[in-house]
C-alpha cells in the first residue's frame, strides 16, 4: 500500500506538470499569434488574446499548480507517516493515551494515525482493546504475565514485555520476574531391540 501512496504523489506531479506546460504553451501561442502572426493566418487582437489566456489559465495553469501542490502535500504526509511508523515501532507497546500525549493530539487522532500507518503497511501491529494499547507482533512472544503482586497481594493481571520493569500499581514495588521453567528433558534412549 505504501508504494501506491508514492505513486500517487508522482501521479499528481505528472498531471500537474502536463497541465501547467500545456497551459503555458497555449498562452505563449496566443501571444505569438497576436504579436507576429505567420503569413496567411488570422491575427488575433488583444481582446482575443486575453480571452485565450484566461481560458488557458483557468483550464491548464491553475489546475496544474494545484496538482503540483497536492503532490507536495502527499509526499510530505507520506514522509510524516514513515517517521511516525519508525518512532512507534521503537516502543513495541504503548497505550493510546500515552501516544496521544506524546503527539499532542487526542486519542481519536492518534488512533487514526495508527490506522493509517497500519493500512499503508508501514508498521505491523494491532490495538489490544482490553488494555487500549498498540502492540507490535514481535512483542507477543516476549512477554511475562504477572497475576498478583508478591509484596502486597494486589491483582495486577497484566503482561509485561521482556526488558520492561514490572511495577505493582498498588504498592509501587518492583516485581521480580520469575524464572522461566526449564526446558523439558529429552527421553532417555531406548535400548530395546539392540544386539548385545
């Protein structure tokens, strides 16, 4: 999808350039035919040249400039989305309220921006509605679940990513991650059927 947006701004530039060049050429042709017409062609008077110039400006030059301006806007927006996607991927997981606060936007605007970068394929991830957090898929396997606080017994019931410091929301104590269970031992080799 991101390649479509890049093509789109190039398309705006191409259409704008064609309209602009066509409009300017028509105005110049009208001026040349007014000032020094070729032999055998009718000479335009100043009023006709003004009408031709106005038509060319309205149908070629102004729309061409608007398309070029739109191309610059599309290119700028795409660069902003690319910068935002790189920034949001560095967090691995972030709440929408924190994201909105860091961006200086409302939560709805932050969510729309996230949806835009996900739709354009610039970042992979999803919004976990149970915690209202944006999570990238790589963070899923790197999590540690904390059920209760070992210090105060409070119900934490939250996933923490590897590298994050689990803190109890009630007593503010750091919760030491429990050691992962050891991998299962392979079964002993079977000696049945081997010659003695």
